[in-house]
C-alpha cells in the first residue's frame, strides 16, 4: 500500500489499486476526526461506516494515480477465497 495525502485537508491514507477501477483505502486515523467531510456528516448524525468516500480524498487519490505515484496493477498480497493460484 502507498501513502496518499488529501490535497484539501492533509489527511493521510494508505492506497492500493488492483486495477484502474478498484481502489482499496486504509485510513490511518479515525475518519470522523481527521476528515472535514466525514466530520460534517457525522455531526449531522451519519455514522462513518455508511459514508462511501470523501470526494476531495478521492480526487487526491486519482491525482496521485495520474502522476504515477500509485500503481494501478498492484498484486494482491493475500489469498482470495475461491480463486486457484
């Protein structure tokens, strides 16, 4: 996984892309505490587990991909159930 920082708020996450359409994001801190988008929605009573993404973070990840900082062909580092290998 590669670290990416949000260009808007500076929040850092770990990112891995298995293909151009699949992105895996691992938050390094509590999303409701470090992301203004998540914090605002949580303040309105929405739990972070139901928030699919922060648009500004998503844009930052896509920009990192375009700059070549995040590869889009990362191999899976763990076995996938039901797949022979």
